[in-house]
C-alpha cells in the first residue's frame, strides 16, 4: 500500500500530527501512521518531521510519501480443525488467537497460511491475493466457524448469501452483568472511534449494524447470550455488547478494565453456521462445541 499526496491543514487549534492524520486517513491505523512518520514519510512545509506528537496548525502544508512492504501469503503447515469439506467449500473451526489473513503486524501463522498448505490450488482467489478462500472473517481472539470457498464460483455464491443475509452466523458469548430482557435487537450504526482508530464505536452516520440476541442462561453476575448477525461489521457484536452495557467477558478492547478470569481474549464463539450449498442449494447447518477454556469459566459461575 502506498500513498503520495499533499494536504493543507484546516484546524482552529493546534493538533498532534498523528491524531490529525488518523482522522484524515481512514484506511490507515494510528500505529501504521506512526511507523510512516518515524520512517520520514511526512513533510510539513517542506521539512521532514519524524515526531508523531508534532503540533500542526491551520495553514500548514503536509506532504505524505507513505510506503509499506507488500504482503503475501505462503503455505504453512498449521493444523486445521476441518468441520466439513467437499469440492466446493470447507467449514473451519478457527481457534482463539489465530488471525484470519495476513496484515501488517501479522504476516505469518494465519488461517490463510494454513489453508494454502492444506488445500493448495483448490481455493478461491478471494477478495485479494492475501485473502484466498476467505468469504467472511472473525476476530483474532474470537473462536469458531467460518466457511472457506474452494473456487471462485463458490466464493461468489457464498459471499452473496452473506451479503443478502440468507446465511446466518450464530455466536455464544458470556457478557458482564445480568440482561433483563429475554431477547432483543440492537440496531445501531458503527464507525471507527475518532479517539482511537483501532477501535469502533456506535456513531451517528456510521454504517448500519444489526445484531439480534437472546438469553441462554443467567448467572449471578453474568449472562450467556446467543447473538445472530444480520450485518457483519468489524467488531460488531463486541461493540454492540458494550453499547448495551454488557461487554463481553475477556474483551481487552471493549470490556471491563478489571477482569475476573485469566483469559487470552473475549469469550465469544461462532458456534453455528447456516447456509445453502453453493452448487446444490441444499440448506446446511454446522455446529461446533464451546472451547474448553469457555466451558471452564461457565462451570465456575452460579446460575440464577
């Protein structure tokens, strides 16, 4: 990814360079921007500035020359939990801690690297060369099911089902606090958090996001909830849970600062996937059990 452009600052107050650029460049995270500043990719009034905290003011001319190493995905012999496989698709149970596809900071050991090793050329082109087979994603620290396309025809069909909401993705999550309602729908728009570009938040004017929920079990201080996505925005369930006042247990980004359990990530598991087979149109449902660390937390809780 490269970026070469110039921009004249319009701001009533002095503002940090990295903060201003994060607002200006929606496709670049604040950490990526800092790396570019450190590498000398920013000039202000024709002078190279390598301080992310440099204060810029109204009328300053910023020249950007951003360059990043081109990502590529190579096969890696990483074990896969294959729930289902045929000539058109595969359903994978992704473990917590595995990134779905290469990205800056996570170039190797991803699900894509494992797919390339196990399926070789029997995989779709995906949306780009670092996402072969990937129809939809789940977060690094979310576990559970996702479908992988083995050819481009299957990929187009499965992606259309996701887009038209005829494929359903069911999640189980343990959230903080006791939810009073038995079920409900959260219809709140999401966009990048202006104060932290790595995070998302409920923001007026953002992309519409719809999450359905139903209570599975109430505990003294927690609730086991089933979530069903109608839309698939980044971090959707996690942000909507926080918006409800019931963030997901173990969520280091959107959850409570003090966690009761020693966890490596959020207790959010994509346990069920419903879709039509891309060639036969047969309705298919796949399920996988909760991970052992999730079950062990539930056993410690007292039901009400």
